[in-house]
């Protein structure tokens, strides 16, 4: 579970795109900054994958994470903390693949080693409201459910849409020269290590 991305989609073209976006988001620290903003992450993924020719949509849902010792709800009614909106959002591709880059609150409140991003096939038998259910490690499962749809998630999507433009613009600038960004990042890290090693008196 130490991997940033858990990809169970078995879709070669999509997997390649998701791995690249995940790598980029990690370098840009988007998971740290926006990983708790599931609506923003789902909208970003939808936009970026649409540009690559995939058919996408943002799906409102909630999440249940379980292991033998405890159960954790993400986005379910009554579980939102102060300042949070009830509900969760994921990106759905071609009505077959679910992608969730908004799992930072699971990492904060349930398991710090939980993947930051998951890509999974969708359960085609959805009568019970379960969109997808997978195993994460040996003892943990995660379910994305739609038997309760959060009432405010659409308004949150509309509210956040204008805020995404500078994030997207920054990502597009980064894509034009990933190497320069990584070299700059490496130089900064080495400089900081050198400064940290100085003896202060």
C-alpha cells in the first residue's frame, strides 16, 4: 500500500495517461495541496483526460473503507467535519473505469500508507448502490457507493470550477518542460540539505 497509485484498470492506454498524471501531480505536490478536495481532483482529471480523447464525467458518491478493526466513511452524511461538504466525487471514464485522486482524508484519518490514487474497473451490477469495490492490501477494502447521493456536491462543483483555471494553467506550464522543473527541484533540495547541515552559532 506504499505506492502512490493503485491501478487495477487493465486498460493500457488509460493506465499510461493516469500514471503520467499521477507522477506529475506528485511532483507538483497537488496531492498535498488538493488531495482532500475530491471535487477539484475529479474535475481536474476529467478535464485532462477529455483533452486526451477519453469520455469522462464527474460522479458524486461516498466511500467506505474497512479492515477487520474499523470502518471509515468518506463523504457520507453526518461525517463531514467543520468546513467540509458532505459527499465525495470521482472521475468516471467511458462508464467503465473509476479514478479517485481525492483520498487524502483516508490517509489522514484511517491509514497513512493508503494509496493517494486508485484506478479501478466499475462493477456493472449496481443494484445495491456499489459502483466499485476492491481490496487494498491483504485486509482492507474500499467501496464507492451511490445509494446515497450528497445533495450539495453539484453546488460545490460549480463553486470550484473557476478556481481550477490557475491550477490547470500551472500544470500546462509544467508539462512543457518537466525536466527543468525537476532539475530546479533537485537543486533546491540539495541547497536545503546543505543549509540544514551548517552549524549555527
